[in-house]
C-alpha cells in the first residue's frame, strides 16, 4: 500500500463513499464538508453497503479548505455546478508534481482543473456508482462502484496507461474498488455519455 495522502473535496454520496473506502483500507484521507461537518467531526462516517456496512468513528473532517493539509492526491468530487469554487479550493491542498483526480461527469472538466493548478498530473475518473447520501455523514451504497481512470493531456490526446495512473489505481484497488485503466480519456468520457 502507498503512503499517499488524499483530500476529498465533496464528501457526498460519491466522494464520501470512495474516501471512506480508502480510509478503511488504511490510507490517510482528509474530508472537506459543508452542512455535515459537525456531525462527521463528532461521529464519523457511516457507510451502508451491499459489500458490507462499516463505520469510521474518527475521520479528518474540515469545513474550511485553508485548514486542510496539502495532500498527494486531491479528489474533486463536487457537483459540477460547484466548479466555480475550484480556483479557491484547489491551491491550498495540492502538492506540486502530484495528482488531482477528477471524479465528475461531463466533458472538459479535467481541462478546467488543469488551468487552475500547474505541475500536477490530472486524472479523469468516470464513476459507475449507485450511492446516496441518506443523512448527515451517512452514505448508502446500493450497487456498482467501478471507476475508469485515464490521464488528461492537453487537447485530450491519448496518453496510454501511465505508471502514475497505475499508482493511484493500486490505492483504490487496495480499498476493494474496481478500477479500469483507459488509454484515451476523451473516448472513455464519450462512451459513458453515450
């Protein structure tokens, strides 16, 4: 297992689920929360899952990105309608020469992130997940969970399978999250859209 630290920006049904699985597997994970902050700070995260329920009684919870540590992997799991917040959210938490993993639907989301942060590897993650936030700090995972990873390049030229993608994939696989690596991010995004 790696010693990567993870920042989860958007601890909802998707970010909360994947972040909780990473922490359960032993990785160092830091969660940014809004309305759930007090609940999660006191009681942790609860995940009811078809793969087995679990509770993380203690998590690194924050309600201000400025209080978070810089992390090796910053996971963008916000609703895409909140991306206007990214120019203020990303710079405090990312380390140069590390990773931003974008777990959002849509076209061009990685390009938007790459314009905000320089000297990082941007990886697109296409999530096939059926999960709901059913209460503060309480996530219900109903089905699926696979993520397709592909590295972003300017103009969306196919990057192939890179060693850096594989490093992050290994972390997710250690958390029992199924990962598929794709050589062409734009093609993978179009396949999901279609």
